[in-house]
C-alpha cells in the first residue's frame, strides 16, 4: 500500500481549519465548555476508590451505549488475574449503573457529562487511580462508529482480540505487559500509519506534543519523521500505566475538548487517540498487537493505510 506523498506535503503546509477558528471565537461554545469543566470537577471529586489488595489491573470502560454492556461483561470475565473495574457513564445513562453493579458488585461507576468522548473520562479516572498502585490498564469503550457500515462488528472484533478466548494467548499477553519496556498492546490490524487523517488532527497533535515535550519534538515526529510512526485506531488497548505517564503528568481540562456534535474526526479526542500510542514510541517502548494467533511485536513504521483514509490511493 502506497502513500500519497504529494498530498502529505500539501497537508503539512495547511493552517488551522476554519471550523476550529469559529469554535474558538464562539462565546456560546466557550461558555458550554466551562460549564462542562465544572461538572467534570464534580465527577472527579466524587470518585472514592479503594484498590483491591494486590490488584495490579484496572479495567476502564466508557459505556455510551448500554446495549454493549453484555459484550463487555462476558469478555472481561476472561481476564486471568484479579482486576478492579471502573465504568464511566454519561449522565443520560446513569440509570444503567444498577445493571453494572448487579453483574460486578464491586465495580466503581462514575457519572460524567457527555463531553470528550471516551478519552476525557479515561484521563479523569487515570488521574485518580494512578496513585493507588495499579500497574496495568485495559481501556475499552462502546464504540459503534455509526458512520461505518462495520461499526458494531469492529467493536466486537477488537474486544475479542484484547480479551482472547484462548487462555494461553491471554497468559502470553499478560506476560508481555510485565516487561518494563512495554508500552501499548492493541488489537490486531488496528495499528495505522500516523499519516492517516493527519490533515484533520495535526493541529491538535502538535499542541499536545509541544505541551508534553517541546515544539522541536512535535515537529520532528509529526513533520520530519511522520511516516516512521503509527497509532492504534479505536482507542482500545492494554497499557502499562507508567507508559502513559507523559500524558498523565499534563493537565488536560474539559475546556480543551470540543462540545459533542457528532464529529467523526478532527477533535481533541481523535488527536489523543493517536498521542496515546505516540508517547510510547517517543519513549522507545515496545508496541504489540494481539490476535487469535497470539501476541506480535510491532515495528513503529507501518504501511497499514485503510481505504477510508485521506491518504489511501489504492492497493
């Protein structure tokens, strides 16, 4: 699969999008974000967590679509180790908490505003639990991607990859997490080249990497060497918590995230989807993918360009 390099050069020279300029200059949008920030502060203060003794694994699920709960409940039961479960629910789904507690009585359910997709709730929870001694985290969310014809099947495939039915592959994956140089373990065939939809997400990514590292590092990774990096699409993965430290050490507020309006790309959440993988690569950690065939070590550089990408030009 080939990359449209001429298009990439044109993309790298484009300025900020008109849409994002309008959002920043819209007083109503700014006010909405400030209200959500206050609500998120309330939600984070309400989190009262006691880690189960000697438990190293935290499972964090954002449940926007409650009808996906049965898939998650069945799948996380396959984890061959003790874990604590954290569920973030948009306020409109608060009534569903009782169903979760019925299946997992020790689950911690956190009610959050519908803002920042699955990414902001994940960061809010990790900010709290990172101090409690967890070593590994599994991030899942009820992704349907209604703009894709295979959205529901895509979710089920990724969940089954990350939570293998084969107990030997599950053990192999958990062993891989024990290596201190491990970064991310993602689902099969979801590791994409960083050039994918870069036009929509480059501005946010530059801002994030500049905040974490420096402008020089951001330019080197995103402009000079962009084709040498990749990311796990879908924002579902296993990770060592210390691999996410560069992100968690920063302060990302609700006001950094756009209000929800059905966007399919170009938001702060989509940029962080990429940066969650990128920080492990910048820190020279190992990246793996897991499938029904086992756990495979990945090279950072990949030619995996899906046909829905803005830089796909055919086989």
